[in-house]
């Protein structure tokens, strides 16, 4: 049995972050599926691991680490090679800044619990949910498009996959799900296209997980 156990959901962008870092670092893990649509994240058993009922949660040798950014930082510290952070302190700070753009101005708006609430409490149709997400994530996309050209090469920061790429890639998939017009963000989409061909990102993709429904599964 692997010393790593990851509680996650195939379509969760934050779960993707943890999966892809595990794959980048070559770390085997036991995949524990938490079905958000069945509200399994709010079971008494799971809430003992993650009091917010968020995903993912990592267990390593019996130690519990909830939430994606904490997991990513933990994995980087215990398995620093290959690194997902530049050596330069300034660039490390800017990588974290890109992550904050996504976390603060993009990720919350497409979160399942937010869009579910919009439907249940306010009667939003799927089209209205799309419009809601589109309105709010644009500010983050615009900030990314202004930030990345200074640093980008093949990926967000030159040709090394960093934490910024780990956070950016699944967020763009979320944008696609909500029909956000991404044509105005060429640097962002160039990076996304390159990451889309990376073996670790392919392996971590939502369409290839053990809990992916058959109608969404890809080889």
C-alpha cells in the first residue's frame, strides 16, 4: 500500500493540482474518490479529516494535510526534486502571485458549492451560471495576461513547470466548462496548450481518473 492517500474528485480543479504534483514528482498514491455530487465531502467521517469539507485531502504516513495549496507546498518540501518552484527568490514570489490571482479572483466563482447555491437559492439556469462565472473570472484572466508575458516561455515561467502552471491549467478547464471567451488571452492559452501535451498533466486530467463517468472518459 502506498504511503500517500489522496482524497479527491475527478473534476475538481483543486484535486487536479494535487494529482499533477504527485505525478510530476513520481509519487505513487492511493486514490480515494469523494463524490461531490453525492455530498460525500460532508460526511462525518470525511469532516474529521477536512473540517471545511473541502477537497483534496492528503494523508501521508498517517499525517493529514487538507487543501490543495498546503498539499502542494508540503510535497515540494518533502520531495524537492524535481522542483516546482524557481531557485530565484523574486521568481518564487511571482509564481505565488500568479497562484493568488487564480485563487482570489477566479477559482471561487466556478466552485461547485457556489454554482449549486445559485441554482437552489436563486433559480439560476445553467446559462445564467455561465454568465455569472464569465463576469467574475475575466478580471483574473486579464491580470494573468498582463503578468505572464514578462516571464513565460513554454510554460508560465520559462520552460520549467512551476506551481503557477499547476494552478493555472485546471482553472482554464473550468473556464472552458462555463464557456468563457478565452481568445483574448494568447499568452495564457499558449501556456495552456503546452501543458495540455505534458505527460503529468495528461495523466492527472479529469477525463482519466478512476471515478470519471464513462461519458466523460478519454483514453
